[in-house]
């Protein structure tokens, strides 16, 4: 489970043996005292549980209520990475696509394959938002505005994901694919030169077979939109490096 708080926020990851110390029900909106974590780096600084980590919810400190009120005044709702517990892909597929509260879920899956026939990114004009076209194999331009306003690049990667008994089609949207790669679409296309948006770059191919935790929404056509992702494989790599 991962906790966030707004403003000066830091993410804490509670690994397997500590995952039950807090739940959405007992922790959201409360003051937490968390001990014995380690500082690690995954896109930004974060904290992770260790075997010694302990949590006290609304610990007996002076002015506890004042702290709670102060966080409330900041105005933003505290959230967890997934507001529901992790479910299976089969359970995800049975969610109701017509309900905006019942169509979301989080799953641990493997990224099994890519749809090689679909583009993996969109490049649109910053001004009119229409699709930009590759000009002389070097830059993207808008037919109406040329490169006057520049373009924005967004991942939209069609994949096959699976867990132990279910396979599904899933589209990784911009934020989710950026999460997986730690590389923005703009960086991939503009700086690394992947101008052919149907050609899947090696960095993305390398994600094949990797384990990830996805925040998803089920669509009416039973396809899955992936909104955020955690590349569990990469997190463990980061951790291992730090311990060496
Ligand atoms: Zn335009």
C-alpha cells in the first residue's frame, strides 16, 4: 500500500509483511506516526517499510486534534494509491463500466505483450489539438499552425496484460506509461528520436514480462484504461542497488 499527502508530500510504501499495518479504513484522514523506514528514490524521494517498521494511528501526542484540523484546512483529501484493495483481473473485468464509482480497481499483473499495429503515442498541436504530422522525417507540424505553438506528445500504448488466470487488453495512457518507463513521451519522441510512433522503442519492448501494479478503469467495450502504474520490477531493482 502507498500513502500520499498533498503539498509537502512523500510517498511511503509498505511492503508485503507490513501491508496490513494500515488500511484505507483505519488510516485515511488520520495522523500517522511511522517509525524505522528507509529513504529510497523512485522518480523522487520516498520512504519504504523495513522489518522494524511500526505504525501508530492517531498517536498519543499533545495537540493531536490540532494537527488533524490543520491538515483538513489544507483542503485536499488525503488519498492512497489505490482506494480499493488489490483485486484480480477477473474481478476487474466484472466491474460496472457505467458507474463512475464502481468502474475502477487496482491489480497486480504482468505486461505480456503489445499490439504492434497501433501507434504508441499521439502528437497533437498545442493550439488546436489536432494531430500533428511528421514533416521531412524530422519534426511534427500542425497543418493549420505549422510549428508556431509546438506540439505535445502523449503515450497511448495498447497492451495485453495478465495475472495468473486472466488475460485482458489494456491501454496505458500517458501518466501510466511515464510511470512504467520513468521517461516522458516528449523525451522519447523529441530527444531520443522515435519519430515513427508505430515502431515500438526498445525501452518499451523491455517492459514485456515485467510485473506492475495498475490503477485501472473498465470501459464500456470491456477494454481497460490504465491511469497510473507502478513498475514493481523496477522498484525492486532500485531497492537492490541501494542495498548493495
Ligand atoms: Zn494547430
